[in-house]
């Protein structure tokens, strides 16, 4: 298995006119360098498309679902945020200046909002992993934590959001409760 951010080839292409994984990882690496020089904290969100119908889950259906998600994300995020194609069916968001609580709220708003726009029948859902930069992070470790949170959401059946706080993965709702962000 290759480390996060390492392209499969020098000519890695990204669908939907989004930055490729290697370009996204470079942005994360640059943001970490800025943060270590006193810049603002930031967060990363990985969003994986859960395809609604495994029976009709062919390449055309997957591409259509991914296009819907890409358009939804582009319409939802702030202008300063960066979106990238992380892997097949997986998108990445870089949220400069967003702390963990704000990133968690955005992740949940995206996850719930996409489900609402699709309706109940054949709804496209997302598994989500959220992290905030921490002292020991380099870009590889930060993205591994995000992948770990995303994997935890997938293992619980998808259509869930998990956060990795540097020590553990937990559903974002319990993470918010333990961080006293819920009133």
C-alpha cells in the first residue's frame, strides 16, 4: 500500500475538473508548513460516496453519483476551501481556518444535505472522516488519520461521519459531546 498523497503515476488525472490527489496532498503539505510558522489551524474532510443500489452499481451509476457529489460539494463549500479528488469515489476538502468543531458541523451539514437533495429513493449517501491538524502531524500522518476516521464510518455501514482526534476514532456526535461543543 502506498502512502497517502503519492501518485500512482506522474500523469495522474482527476475527474470532474478537480485537483488530483497529489495536488490536494501538496496543498495540505503547504498548509501544514504555514500552520507550523504560526498560521491558523485547519481541518481536512474525506467524503466517500456510498452507492445506493449494489445491484445496479455499475461504472455509469458510480460516475453519475460521483458527479452529483462533486457538484454538490462545489456548490456548498466556501471559496477559500479546497476540494480534490482523493481516490475513486472519494473527495477531500481542505478547510483553512476551520477548527475541528466547525469542520465537524460542515461535514454533517454536507452529509445530511446531500441525502435530503436526493430524496429517499436511491439516495446517495456519504461516509465521512474529519481531522484537524495537530502538533505531531505531517501531511502523511494527517491524511492517515482522516483515512482511519473514514474507514471507521465505512465499517459501521456508511452514511456516517467519524472524527480522529489523534488518539481515537469516534462518531462526530460523541466527539462534539466530549468536547463540550453541544449546548
